[in-house]
């Protein structure tokens, strides 16, 4: 982190790291045909690697940290951008679309007008 920094941001980052590894000594998670290595930040589908950008990974990690729960567009924007950054109106839709192309159409489900959730495996 670059100084000066906000204590709330520091707390959020520490909490994120703690949640990432809490109760999961094995950082490899499977979701259907996907194999996700949280420590190495890699995704494989049927043994083949899938390349994700930093923002795509952050968005996918947000879904993985709350499987089955509906995440609003505002919650996802908070995961992707620092406070005060300008956000385009369709940014989340673009990133979700790219994730679906790379990971498979059923990986992320849309609840029209409410948000997105990690699909069933």
C-alpha cells in the first residue's frame, strides 16, 4: 500500500487475506469442471489453464468468497475499485461477460435487476 493510506482500507485488506485462508488449509477449490488455486491465483478447466486479468480475478474471487449469495453491482464495484475512482456504468457487465466467455456461461448467474451469483457446479 502507498502512504498515506486509509485505516479502513488497511483493515479491509487484512480481513480479505484472513478470509481467503480461514478454515481452508488447501488453497485449491473445485467448482464443476474448474479447479481454482487461490494461493497461485490460477484457474484450470479440464486441465487447461485459463488466463484471467487482475480485475477478472478480483471479481471471480468475490464470487468464490460468497458462493451462492447474490452480490449487487455496488458490492462488486467496491471489490474492483478504490474509493473515489470513476466507474463506468457498464464496467461490471463487461467483466462478467468476459468471465463467462473464459469460464463458461453457467459459472455466473444473473438475477435480473438484483445482481450476480456464482452458479451451481
